[in-house]
């Protein structure tokens, strides 16, 4: 029993159980913290305005032309897909499957036949 001689023999004290302990105290918001928060928000807005004004396009003319062509091709693809109905797409797909050779058909697997 010599190992337990240094242990406390009183009951456990738990937080938030009435008069035994005061529990956690709520933090009071300071006026200074509100003021700091307002300063941070205003400084962020100022930085956003500055970055919008200071934006410089660093791409080469070839990169700009490439991006324009990519956007143009993408719009053409979107308009092409949007112009077809589901029925037309299915018909085109069936025509494509009919043109394929029988090599691409999935063989039926049956043990009895």
C-alpha cells in the first residue's frame, strides 16, 4: 500500500456542479477587439480595391489568342450539343454502332447453348 500513500483521498471536483465550483466563465468582449475587427475588415476592402486596380495581364499575345480560340471552340461545342435533342443523339449513336464491325460486339456467354 505504500504506492497509494501520496494519492488524494478527497472526492473529485467537477466543473459546473452548482456551488462546488464556479464553472467556466464567459469571456467578455472588449471594445478594443471590436475596433480591431473593424480595422481588419476595412483594410481587407482597401486591399481588394488596390489589387483590382493593379492587376496587369502578364500573358503574351499568343497566349491571349490561344485562350480566345479555346473559349470560341468551347462555345461552339456547347451550342452544338444544345442544338441536338436526346432522340437525335440516340439515333446518331445507333448509326455509329451500326457502322462498327462485329469484332466490337460483346459475345454472349452461355454454358448451356
